[in-house]
C-alpha cells in the first residue's frame, strides 16, 4: 500500500479489505485475481480505478461513503477489466477504427462496463450505485465491448456518465496518476498471464453457476493465442479489406468529383462491414477436439472483422449442408454431421445467401473434393493437421491423400 499524503484522511484499509474478502467469498473463481491487485491511495480517481499493471487506485472518500457490499461489487468490476484485457482490446479497436481522443476512450470505458455488468451482480454480490448496465443505454445484454461500441454514441443519454473513469486498465489511455511500467508493485506480463490462466482454469474446471460471460471468457483465455490464430485473423482481415470486398456506391455522401460536373450528383464508394460465411467440416474424419477448436476460430474470425457477429454465418457440412447459423455465441452452435465429406455443398449454400458473403472461410482437414471454379469472393482455408501416408484415392482408406486446396484459396495451417 502506497503511503498517503501528510495530514490527509487515511484510507480505511479494514473496510477496503473486508470488501475484497467478501468479493472473494461470493466469487471464489476470482479470488486469485482479487488478491493480485495492489491498492494505491489516490485522490485523483472518483471511485476506484486500475492500470494495466494490476494496481488499483482507491479514493479514501469513496471508501468512506460506500457500504462494504457495494465496495465488494466495485472490486469485482475493476478486476474484471484487467482479466478481460479491456485495455489491450481498446488499443486494438482504436487502431483499427481510427478512434482518438478522451471522448472515444470514455465511450470504450462505458462499453467495457456494459460487457462486465450485464451479468456480474446478484448471487450475493450487490450492484454498486451508478453501475452502468446495457439497459441504461437501451442496449441488449450479452454483447462484447466491441459490439457495444458500435451501438451508441456520446450524447444527452450519456452526459450523466462523464464522471466515469475506471483507469487505463479499462480503456488503455494512461492517466497522470498512473505509476507506469517501472512503478512499484506492478505485475510483469508473465505474472498477469499466470493470474488469468489460474482464474480461467478454475472456471472451466468447476463452472457451476458461473455467469455465461465468464464461461465464455474462460473458454477463450484457457486456449492461449496461437500463431495460426493470428495468421487466420490476418488472412480474414486481408480478404475483407481487399478491393471490392464490402464496398458499394452511396449517395449519402456525394463524390468529390461532383464538383467537376455541375448540376450532377455522383455517388461515392463507401466501405461496408464485410459479411463472412464459415463452412465447418463436420465429417467423420474430423475429431471432436477439432470441432471445438473450429468454434474457437469462429470467435476469432468475429473479432477479426471488428466484432460484428451479426455479419458472420456458420454452415456445418459433411456431405451435405446442415442448418446455417447466424452467429450469436459460438458455444450455442450445434455442429451436426459425421458422414462423408463434400464441402462443395457448403460452398454452394454459402454463395447462394443473399446478400452474398464478401469472405468465405472453410475449416477442414482437407479430405474433400474442391470446387472446380473459383468462388466470386475471397476464400480462406484453415487446415487441421493430418499425417499423410502413400497416396490413395479412397477416403475410407487409411492412406488416403486428398488434393491440396486450390491455388485461389489462402491456406492457413491450424495447429
């Protein structure tokens, strides 16, 4: 604990730590993270705030006026920002969408709060006064920060939230009170990863009545980022940002060339969010573990296109296409199949959709015939690894070796 200024009212440590203990008792799966936070006295924060190095800045006046039960909820809220990497995600969103300035970072803080607070409280944990929940902004529950960012703007309905400041650990923007990477009591990158891993391990081992948002987070955190996931995301982003993908003409913003043609309004070319169809190979040659990995890739693909899960469709396919699933939550998709393999049916079904996808992603072990003609959209193939033996032309034989994916597909080896 950092020393307080001379003559200033002291922070009530007993009350603060009692609240943390209460939080650990009602949310035992977060105990490791709660006790990893190091409190720092600060009179520059309105309530409590965190930095990316796992320091928790605490206002003595806020602790004095807040009941222990509410303080416990604030402990859980602040540590949730760090566990869910809201600072890193905010930095990525800011780069990808060109968001700058304190106003946009406030919007990220509000969106991150909505992600946390929609199912954080209850079951022994009180919701602190003033906590922002999706209903506050008329938004649906169960979304991610990136989703909420697209659904609201700062305005009259958010003017009462101008005081909100959960620190750089929530939105990535450093504050003047931050002690920085070289300050005392911060956790190293390895220590932060170890805390996240232990929390995720505890949730997945005994999910019990853990809220759905935490189970979703743990499933992704328990599978650390792999090189192929970065490659797959990069391939999808590259395909989605290529010329012609997600572009259309609009008169909403006239072309600058209109000035050269008096009396004529010309449309401008505007980029739209890309639509992605994901064909998942559910044939008998694909294992349950690979199907589970495929669902994780679907979540990664959603993030690669900016978190617009409403623009991602999943099509399970063996020798025929099953039900096409609009993406709400990856864990809610049923992958049915188990027969032979012919992903041509998946290509055909995906390309018949209206509007047609801008990017087609195929997750498969490669043991399939491929379309003879190039699809009219960018195609990315994620291949599950296989040990290849001598060539055979019968899929039912152990040494069967299929044709390689076509040259027009971008291929990423998964695993």
